[in-house]
């Protein structure tokens, strides 16, 4: 039985989206859309902050390698259980 997207925790959805983006399975726009629609209130302040930093890196169009660094920081922060 599969889990509907509404039942997946926001942190897990973000981890999946970021990992897919890092593996080039989704585009910048798709990751940006996931970040914009995610309810960050379920995250710790630190986790929400790194998500916003990643979103900012995507929005301003910095180099891919710097975006990837921000994505890895976000994975590390959100991957930690609260």
C-alpha cells in the first residue's frame, strides 16, 4: 500500500525533492515549486532557514555548484530528526 503525498511528512518530501534534484531527475523549477509549496512551519527554525537559503540560491541563479552546496546543507539539516 502506498502512502499518499498528503501523508508524507514535509521534511521527507523535501529530502526526496532535493535528492532528486541533485541527481538531475527534476529541474530547478520543479525543486523551486516544491520549496515554495512546502509548509515550513513543521520544521525547526534551523531547518526552515536552510530551506529558505536553498530557495534563494535557486531564485537568484547562482552557479550550480553553489546551489548544490546549499542543497547538501539543506539535506543535512532536514535529514536530522526533530
